């Protein structure tokens, strides 16, 4: 109970920290919207040539674009989450101070990142989606239950995304310059989440394989839930897929962290 | 009270060895052992304020890391408040406070008050106690107007005071301070020192102070531990350290005009001259007053200042004296 109180304070702090930077939020919304338009016109061209590509009709494909733009910041597909600060603290040795606190490092950053994701969902998600819905014919559901199922899936997507970014961030303990790793993380995230093209578009065994990777849990699964491409038992299976990856990656993150913390002193401070 | 004699920090034959792999050719790597802490022993009773000094890389921060439990010793025995730090780290974190001059634990983007509320949750501080401690720190460290300011807007001195308060809200039994006055102006420095002195005398908080600033030690610590190469070089009063190291202070005098080097003063020798300014060295243990009096009487004195010996110089001299 008291632990919940602590981490909810951290979560609220995470939310408010990002809420402080209003200009950055407006700039982000603008960028998401512009990218949304570019991708939407590209998808329109593609789907008019190849209708039902990836199992979606044109309205669904366009909706996929705007779901992607709305979730881009929330699941931090292109970075911009807690990991930048965490890596910085590792590099400078400030992380040692965090270890002097009676907290769990992973849960601490998770709470902080959930707060950030909450803010990004509202601040960076709603506006691009509204613009998209205004400018294009989108296939958005009217049943509240589908939206509720989508909300659960978004939360799970943030958990998986956090766990992946936590692992990448821990690399900073071994690498003095982690820019390369961050770039790799962004590339993998953008491609394998379905951000560029829905994963169902890819043919054959490659298409099947990419849908089993953790990045699929960050956008493809929640998008399919909202689009109605997953219904009933498939929704639950999608949640299970997300939860499974979250659990595995959390466990790996903890193990790597235990190894990494032993290195703290080597970085000095 | 019998408990006073009971050691609060107990360090016995403490060792920390790092194995580092170093390049030894194009592909070959060799393992090198670095003994960062090499058989360190000392005890500190509850309520004592101890200066912990030594050159960079002497093993100070490695020792502090072992005392706080984030690093496990390679050998020796270690107890803080009866706990084994590396085994009981989380239990220990609730009873210690840590301030690193160069690092902050505060939330950068949010008002200072938010970080303190977080500390309250983190350490489960009862509401009444929290308010009392916060009020006290706010008053003594002059934080009142800062509580609503985002941390990123604080000056270095303000941030340092804010960090010290953050480390004390949960009434730690022992406080580890690493360079708490680094980069601070004279006013902030003296505010921080006064606060620490009060804390130690009123709450009998045990304090271990790591610093390069001799002024911190002089004004706060009765006892000094000097370590170098991971070993204890000296344990005793600061004055004794000067004697052991035969250190010197320097009197800088500005005369009315350029004169030949001042000579014939007992116990002082002229180090150098530059126009009307001259540098006179005299033993750190001696008072500057008689020397100043004689210079003023015999020379056209315009201005003067006294330079304290740097701690590194004292230690270097002491080290040279022992081995040489």
C-alpha cells in the first residue's frame, strides 16, 4: 500500500514533468500531424493499387496511420522516454545516488515512464487523432467496449516498450557512448512495431516472424484491437501476447540490472 | 552513557580489489588487479563528525560506497549501526543520508517541494515528523522562497542546500557528505557549515565528511582520517596533521613600494617577490599575529592576506616524510 503511494507519487511526477514543457508538446503534435498526413497519402496510394493489402480496407489502413501517430510518443517508439535521463545518470555516475535510496530502480523508472506515457497519450495522442478523423474517413469503432479493450492494450504496449527501452538503456553501463544503441533501438522500434507499414503487409514467414517479436506488442496489437481486426478471443490472445513479452523482458531487465549495478563503481564517482 | 563508547561505524581490515582488463597488445588483454582499499581499519562512535580526506583516487569514495552497501568488500569486516551494509543495503538506506556535491537527487523539472514530498513517501516519514523537519531545514537553510521554484532554476548554492535538506528529512543516523561546499560562494559555504555543525550538536547525527576544502574540516571536524593508496595514513586531530606534515601557511604582504626580500624574521622565510608583493612562509601551527606585527612595524605595509595550506600539499608532505 505504502509502496503504491510512493510509486504513484513518482508516476504523477512523471506526468507533470512532461506537462511543464508546453511548447515541446505543441511542436510534437504538429510533427505527428504532418507525418500522419504524409503517411496517410502514401497509404491511400498503396491501397488504391492493392485493395485489402494486409487484410485491411482503405479506411482501416488510414486509421492505422493515425493510431500510429497518436501512439508514437506514448510508447516512445522513437525514443524520448525515461531512457534518455536514465542513460545520462548512468554515464555521469549519478545513478549511484539512486542506489542509495530505498527504492527499486526498475519500478521507479517504470512509474516515471507510465506518468510520461499518460501525459503523452493525452497531450500528443488526442489531437493528431482528431485531426486525422476530421481530414480522412477513418474506421473508428463506436462501441465503448472496443475502446476499453484498446485502452488496456495501450497500457500493455507501454509496459513492453518500457521493458525493451530499459534493456537498451542498461547498455550505458557497458558502453561509454550509447548513441548507437539508441539509434538501433529507434530503427527497430519504427520498423518492427508496424509504424512504417502494418506488419500484416509483410509476406510469408518473415511476415509471421515479425508479428511474434516484442515490437509487435507496441503498435500492431493495439491497432488491431481498435480496428476490429482482433475480436473476442483474439483480443484476449493479443493481451496475453503483450503481457507475456512484458513479463519476460522485465525479468531479463532485472537480471541485467543486477549485473550492471556491480559495474557502477568502475565508472567512477 | 555506556553506549557512547560503542562504535557506530566499524571498519576492520577492509579491502576492495578490482580486476580490470587492460589492453596489452593488438588483441591480447591482461587482467590487472587494482587494490582500491587495502586493509583499512577505523571506528567512529555515534555522534562524531569525522573528516575523511586524501588525494583523488585514494579510495575514499570506494570506502564510502562500501559503507553505504552499494559495493561489497573483497575482504575485511564492516558494520554500520550494527548492520552489514552490502547484505542489508535496503534496511540501511532508511537510516543513512547521502549528499554528493556534484550530483543531485532532486527532480530537475519540478518545484523543489515535489521532490521533498517524494522523499516523504520514499522513506515513509510520518506527517508530523516530515513537517517538523522540513520547517527546520527550510528555516536554517533559507529554503522558504525556493520551495515553489523548479530545481533547474536554482543556483548551485541553492541546489546544494536543497539537496542537504533532502538527505535529512528522514532523520538519518549517519550522514555521508561528499564535497558539500564545492563551488559555493563564501556566504553559502558558511551557511552550510553552520547548519551541519548545528545538526551534529543537536541531533548527534554521525557525519563522515569527504572534502578537499580544508576550511570545511577546520570548522567542522575534530577528527581527521587521511587515506592514501587505500590505507589509513593518519587518524587524529587536524592540528596534529599539520605537525606531522610540517605544513606551512603563507602570508602575502603588499608593501608600499618594491623592496628587497624581507629577511631576519624568526620562523618565516620569503618564498618569492613580485613588485611590491611578497610571499612569506611560516609554520601552520604558529600564529600569524606576531609575524604580521613585526612586518607592520618594520616595513611599509599596505595590505595582507593569509593562505592556508592545501590539503593535498599537507598529505603529500606527510607521505614524503614517512617514506623518505
